[in-house]
C-alpha cells in the first residue's frame, strides 16, 4: 500500500460527462499507476460511475485524515470486490468490471 499521500495517480481520467451526486458505495479494487512507473491494486469504494469510468475513494494511511484520494479511472482499471467470499476461497480475476457497476441501480 502506498504510504506517500503526495503521490499523484497517473492513470486517472475524468469522463466527458460525469454524475454530480454519489450513486452508491460499492467495494472495489482499483489498479493505480504512480509517477515512478509502479502500480498496485488498491482497495477502494466506488462512489459514481458511467459506462466507461468509475470514481473511487480510498485512504492511504488510516490515521491521517488528509490522505484521502478521490479519483476517476477508466472502467477497465476497476473490479468489484466479492465481499461474500470467505477467507478460505481463492480470489479470481472474474469480478465484474467498472462498466458493470452502471447496472447496479
């Protein structure tokens, strides 16, 4: 997990038309690319989405309230978390993508 709240996301992308209000709070995993060419999968929460993009939020350090991230990503960089899976099951890459979040209303 990134412990530097000052790092900027390099794969963020704001859609041409974005919803103005929250649409829900859905647990997701997001692929974050950093300026130093590293990337990581970060647990986050989807707040808004379109068919092509998802706005997510996460906190780098839970004890630092000013390190919250709010970023838009292309839907292929976001996967829904399977919260119903038990700890003994294997995680797969078959989770729905950000595009499928649009149909959860």
